[in-house]
C-alpha cells in the first residue's frame, strides 16, 4: 500500500502521529538499499524522500514489523546512515499490528553512540482508527484496510471496507482487498469471506475464491495421469462451488449437492462457481444459460 501511494506514510506521520513534516507535494520512492561503505549494504523495508532529488527535505523509513525479531538498534543505524547519505532529517515509521510489538519498538532506542538516541514513530493497533463509515473508508482506503486488519472483528468495519471497494475502480479494488485479507487473522478473514461473497458487486475478486478454485486446478494439474488429474480438478472445483454457496447462506438440497459433486466438466463447474457468487437460489444456479452439464 505504501509503494502504491507514498503519501500514505506522510499522512500517518502527520495526521495520526503528529509529526511535523515539510510542506511539499514532492515525494518519491527511493531504492531501500543504501550503501554506507563499499562492502556493507543496509536495506530497509521502504524508503521515501520528500523534496527534490537535488535538495531532499526529509526522508521516511517505513518498517513493517509483525514480531520483535529485528534488533531496534538496526533502526537507529538505518536513520544515521541515511542522514549521512542525504544530509536531511530522517523519521523511522514502524507499523505493528500487534500491541506488544508496537510497545517494544516505541521505546527510545539507544544506539550505543553517546548523544544519539532514536525515537521511532510507531503506529500500533491503538493508533489505527475504527473506520465504520463507508465514505470515510472510500476516502482513506489504505487506512481502512489497516482498520480491517486490527478492528475487523467489528462487522461494521468490514462492511464499510466492502462498501468502499464497490465504489473503487476494479484495477485498484482487488489490491486493497488482498492487502486487508493477507494482514487479517483467520476469524477476520472468515467474516470478510462472508460479507464479500454475499455482495453482488464484489464476488469475483475474493482471494478466498481464487485460492480454493485456483488451488484445485493447480493441484489437479500436478496429479498423475490424465484421468486422475481430471478427477482431482473436478472434485476440488465442485468443493469450491459448494463452499461459495454455503458461505452465502444458501441451502443446498441433497439432489443439487449430488449433481454438483457428480459433474466432471471443469468448464461447467467454473460456470457454476461464478454463478454461485450472485445466485439468489439454487434454482438460479442451474437456470443460467449454458448451465447444463456436458
């Protein structure tokens, strides 16, 4: 999300964490590997520079930390090396979805060099707002994705995010959905699947659907001879159709379940999987044109 929209780092520091930054519309992504001596490269997660290349005004190092594995002194080293290289002030922004990890990196970092203590700016779960208004979610889509990551057990947070995605161009919406989905825990993912699967505007892009249906095809391709391969694909695809129907709360009668599981035509199963995302009844699933098994 930061790479797609570097201004996000500035907005978090300025609006959520109260950091004073230069007022400039110029911000660019820089190579996050910066060399301090010939045999020693330092590589941060992300690096942004405010101002022109000839006269940098401020640098922002963004680190995404899920745990405490990174030595805090390394962050102080990043900032010092970048200050030496660019000659401008440097802020280290650490994004932590876990409260304990956020508290760990929020402590002043003693560099070991007299007089040099780094205070990283940390955005933890307590600093990420609970966004339940669809318009606010649409206006701040990246922050809304983070809100889902941390506060997604609140159904209204996920619903606001889903509504915002419906008003987002298709070339951007899948990316933000996947950002939120990949960062969320299993219980939040299940809620996302339920809400997105029941949306007529957002059925196709669900990573849940792609993962299960696509995995079935890929795993099937890797299996044995042609007959066993086709059988594996069909079984997984049929399971995907049933999963989508179940996630949407549709009752699947035994005869319909038998018809789906007995089908070995992958094209037909793919049609059913697509229709399952929007069908209001099981009859709608089988009433689609070209929906008769081949």
